[in-house]
C-alpha cells in the first residue's frame, strides 16, 4: 500500500468524488435524511425542507438518487 503522502492529490479527489457518488446513488430516503439531520453545516430550516420533500416524494426504503442523472454529472476539475 502506498503512503497517503505519496499519492497525487488529484487521485484523492477523484476517489472522494467516486465515493460520494456511490453513497448518493446507494442511499435510501431514510439514510439521506439521517445524514442531513446530523450534518452540522446545514441550517435547521434547510434540514426541515430537505426532510419534508424527501418524505413527500419518496418512500422510506426508496433510493431518490439511484439514477445516474442525479449524480453522474459531477466531476473533479483542477488541482
């Protein structure tokens, strides 16, 4: 295994982006709501909006962002 210090920063960004896309693709409505509620940088009003919309549009076990249109367009650019 290569020490993290020797890995090109762009590879780390690409890996992080891939992990985020996979998480978003595979997460259920309940998991996204839980993540949102536990995220300290999202204000209370936005948490309520996100939660209410996800609950309104998707069942508890559904994956709202399972289709590539929801996550595939994001890319890592730059250094």
